[in-house]
C-alpha cells in the first residue's frame, strides 16, 4: 500500500471529538485590518460592488448582499482564519444596518476595496455578520472524510472552520453557549492535500515504525453523566459505578490529538483492548498515551512495563478502575480523592505529572522529558493540533523520533 493510500485509509478511520472553539463578538465599528501581501491587487468582480451599492440603497435583500460575501470567501478574496458557529441564519438581521454605510462608501470609492474586504473579514470572524456556513467551500472535499455512524446520522452538514496544519471542519449549526459566547461543539480534522509531503515526513509509516496511540475509552466513560464527576460533585452517592458503551463523538479531552495522530498513519487501539489482552502492547515499538486518566490495574502494569511510552498528555494513569464486561460498567476503585480524601494518584505512581502540567494548555515552550519507561510532556497539548506553524510540526517530529 502506498503512503498516500495509507493516509486516506487512516483519514477514513478517525473520529470526530468535541472541543470548545470560541467565536468572539466585536464592536460596532468597521475595523481596517492591515493589508496582507498582495492584497493591493485583489480583483473583485463589478457585480459584487454593485450588489453592495444596491443593498446599501435598499434595492436588494440582505441575502443577496451576503451571496456576494460568500463569493468573495469561496474565491479567496476574503481569506478567513475561521468561521464562527452560526446558531440561527433565519434571523431577520444577519448584517447590522450600520454596515450599509461602509458598503455605500466602497460603492462611491470613498474607501479602498482592501479596507472593505478586510473590514468584512473582521466582522465575519467576530460573528457580527452571519453567513450560511454550508455555502462556504473548504479546500478538502468533504466526501473524503468519513465519520462515525452517529455523526452521519445526526450531523449531515459540515463546514470549513479554520485553515491550520490540519484542515478543520465543524458541523453546521452545531453550536453551544460557553461563558456567554457561541462556540462550536465539535470539530473534525482532515488532511490538506497541499501538505502531503510534510505529513509523510511526520508519519511513522515513512520509516516503518510500529507505533500505536491508545484511545481513552474508559476515561471517556468516566466523564459521562451521571458518572464519576456526578459523584465528585456530591450529586450522586452510587455513581462510582457507571455504564460504558461504544465511544461517541462527545469526548473532548485528547480527542483532537487522537485524530491528528491517526491521520498521520499511527495505529490505534482502545484501552479496552489492552485490558483484555495486555500482551498486545508488545507488538509495538512505541506506545502513545493520551488523556488515559482512568485505567485498570492490568492496563497500568502493561503500560508502565513497556520500554518506550510517550505520555503525551499529563494526568495519565491517575485513577484505578474495575471493569465488568457483562454489565458494561466501570467502577472507581482508588484515586482522585477516593476512597479517602488524601489519595491523589490511585496507583501511587512516582511519575505522575498531573500537577502542575495538566492545566497548561497554551504549551509555550513545551518540552519532553525522560522517565523510566519513556517520555512525558510539560503541558496539555490538545490545542496545538489546531494550530499552524512551526510548533506543531516540531512536536510531531519529536513524537515520531522518540
């Protein structure tokens, strides 16, 4: 199988995981953003300018004006870093009335086209202007990205969200409110066809590495409600036992990291497979642990006895659980201040790095440091996989070479 074919297979296998993605509200002014290279020569069709003028004069509808804005986006005249999640595009006002002044100024040549374009870009990214995200074209064909069955059933429309090292997609109108702001509930990664050579250099397939990433199935179950955190909050006395079922798209901790690594060609197993067959890890030269916070004693022993483990996320191997595969339940045994308040790490693991690293999600100056059976990191790197630039490439190179 060629590298590109292998990448396509892994692209089809990855899951969609929840992550919070913020859209900010801006002020009611048209801000002129500094021009990027080459913007002075951008070409805007005359009909778009005419549309802006007609809308400013009340001769056409708001939707007709927005169709011109979507055209500018899809033809890379307006290059958005991300598209805010739109909750309701049926709103009678999707563009504030005061923007008509700016459209009229542009139509009358009172402001430059670059000022108009950059101002609209700012208003779009701040969510002040709302567009129908389904009409925005992404650079990766959406039919090349295969999602879980629950995603196909419930989330039929996808929109391009952001251009980064990986392409990022969100489900149409799958928005939530977090601290008063509208945010995306779920994001999915895809491959950018223009970066395939870089992906290949970062893939374990390039040098035939036998490397595997472990999906945190049990931790996903522990975070569902009602569950362990219902118990921790004092809302349920018997929620130290909770059900587990098939993984869904709703697990947000380290799910983006799992998508990124499997897209690059890393094999993937779940912690269920390790618990049932701990010898499975012996097949691999390198094991990558994500936010595998809740694990069984069997898992703990299998992972800590492997000679080359990359503990990519702090807070791994933190609490001991027991699994009943007949009842499909997990039970908290020890750790996380249970059964006694003074108990932190349920395995009394000497290499636990929960504090202080778990809550550093900015990862400025992220480092890998050596422990007895592998490597640990100094921050929680989930957001890095949504970033562009040198840092994420450097991190992926280190992961490959460890």
